[in-house]
């Protein structure tokens, strides 16, 4: 048996007022990276900056990270860091802000690199030569605060690239449930289903181990028992606390076990149509679990442990309660034009098959399998086992 590795942040600070930990840092300069205006609007950005000043640090802000962070945004942020020279990078916001900050960190420390140099998993050179990294998520979804993953979009070619490097696991993850409590219901739903996809794919991954399974299975249980409550009762603090923890637990599982076809297909259809990542995962999951059952008994194990009769059916039922459609053609978040879908289907299927997440999917799915899964999830057809 080959040597394996299990990586998580050195410190996970979680619970009420966890954000206060920023005041205990030691350093000279900190750069804050965030996305849109929500962290500013709700006062979390100002609070984080005040706590860093309390710690004796000067600060700089890099904002405006878009929902699908682009290569251009990453390079813009890295250039600003090179000029400011921080010793702490503090990413606060949704998964896009955290993902972008991780790769900015890489180009801050290694300004000679090109984006193409880090696309192959494990090709990123060592980090922590200039700065350490703190991740503070505002959503209970991507688990970027825990993981060695980042997803960056090549806007010119309409491709989302999952960047994988063990060094990108943050030094500190701060999980303060008061921050995601401000999420609107549709974001709670989409990010929560992203958590479920992370956990389920980690369980079924060919790289799953006895280290990763307990985290993944607990995350599945927490999502199934808390996401609907968090969606319908935004101020339910226990549901928010449990979903925030579920996100991190799922992240611990998938950053070590990797993922599968759900994420491969979601990355590429997101790049082509701009559909939100968590929403794409939610729609794809039932189709891909039914397809994968022929290669793995892990779904049955989850069903037995959690007392679920049929996992894909349970996901479909949860989607319905969260106002998530059963197929892409019924999705009103973006326009899914059928003629465009047919035009890009072959290329999109080949790109999804080549995605690194496909490598650890059960079985050996072909490009034709991927194409059939896209068609099933687009039109709402039952996905028959091969």
C-alpha cells in the first residue's frame, strides 16, 4: 500500500465570536481579500480590519472578487500584494474570495509563474515563504477554508480549472456562525448542497480512507438534518452552526479523498453557462449517484448508517424543498439555451472527462458516459445504468 497523506489547517477556530481571534495574530502587515459588498454591508469587513489593527498590523483591502474568480482577478490581486508585502493574507467572504486569495498567495510568493504552470495538480511550488494564510468563510458551502483546492476560471476559454496543492490548505480557518447567518435563502440552499456534494463524493472517491469517511458521513448527516431548517428559518443559530461545521467537515474529507464526476461536470457547465456551482452540483448529484452505484457500494453504506432508504431520492426531495429544479432546462438562474447546449456538449463532455476530479470517481467513466449524464441532467431524463 502506498503512503498517504491527511492534511487539515493547523488551527480551526470555531463557534460564537471566533472572528475575535484575529486580534491575537503576530505580524506587521495583513491584506484582506473579499468579494462583493456583503462583508462590508454587514460590518464584518470593518470588524476584521479593526481586529487586525488591534493586533498591531497595517492593512490593505483587495475587493471585487467575482463569483467565478478569473485568472485576471488573481493576477491583479497578486500584483497588489507584491507591492504591499503582507505577512498575513486574510480571505473573508464566499468561496470565490477564498479561492482567489489562495492563488493570489501563490503568485505573490512566486511572481515569475504563469497560470498554466500550476494547473497540473501538485505542480504549485512551496508557499509560506513570505506570508501565512487565514480563511474566514461567509457561506457554509465551498469549505475552501479547509481545503487544498481552488477553482479559477479561464474566461477566454470558458473553462473552470480546479487548482490542487497541499500547501494551499490555510494555516488558520475561522468558523464564526454569525457570518453565514446573513446569507439569503437561495445562497443557503446552493452552498448547502455544495457541502452535500463534497461529502458524498468524498465517500465514494477511490481515494477515500478510514481517515476521510467519518468526516464525510457526519457532514452528510448534518446537511440532511439542518439545511432545510437553515433555509426556512434563517435566524436559527443551531442550524447555522451545524451547517458551518458540516461544510468544514466535508472539506476535511474531500481535500484528502478528492471528488468525482459531480464536480467535474459542474466545473465545466459552470464555465460554459455561468450557473452557480452549488446549484449545478445539486442538480447533477442524483443522476451521477445512480450511475456510480454500479461501481461502488459506498452509497449503500451511507444509506445503512444514516437510515436513508434511497440517497438519490432523498436528495431530489431536499432539492424540491429548497426550490432547486430537477434539471438544467428548468433552471431560471441563467438561460440554458438548448441549441447552445447541443453545440458545446461534445467539448464540454471532453473537458469534464479530463477534469482532475474525474480521476477519483468510481469506475472508469468514458467521455460518452459524461455526455449521457449531461443530457440526462439537462433534460431531466432518468439516467440508466450502463
